[in-house]
C-alpha cells in the first residue's frame, strides 16, 4: 500500500481485501485524495468568535443565562434550527438554534436533549425563544 503525505492511493489497495471491502476502501481513498486537494486549494473557513456566542443548554443551565438568551431571541429577525438524531430521526439527541440578529453577535444554542430533565422543559424554552417576531423557514433535509 503506497501513501503520499499519508494519503492512500486508490489504485493500490492492501493485499487481502476483496469484494465490497475493496470497493469501499478504493472509494474512501478517492475521497481522501479529493479532500487533500481541497485543503491545498482552499483556506479553512473561519468565523471570528466575536461574531457569535455558543450556549450549551442542559439541565444545569441557570435561569439568568436562559433569561439573557430569551431577551436576545426576542429581538432577532430570524433564526435557523437544525436537529441531530441518534440512529433514527425519532431519537433526537441535539437541537441547534442560531439567531440571526440585526446586530452581532449571533447566538448558537446547543440543546442537548439527553441532559434535560424532560422534553417539556425544552418545549417551554423553545416556545419562549420563538415568538411572532421571528421568521421560521423550513428546509428539506439534504442528508
């Protein structure tokens, strides 16, 4: 198996693999090469931290922090919501909410469902944050 700069050569798979494993190995090696080319061609995407604040919402998040977040979301014009599931869409693990305010910073909420006391707590928090002033646009899942 030859490697250049730690990247696998899709035309030279290791001996001893065949069939589906070999096809998967070659496919992944091609992806590695493509990603390496992208790294050389494009600089990393970076947003300075003064443009956003990240909040982890869980059962130990204090009320003062939640009040601060609610006040921020009451003044937002729109926001984005994304969900992450574990193995199945009905097993939500994380909800990500990002405000899109008129003035920076933007807030990114990472709501960890496993670490909330109940789903009702989450529902109450989101209903408080999401008000008539915010516009919700639903997109199709591309994944």
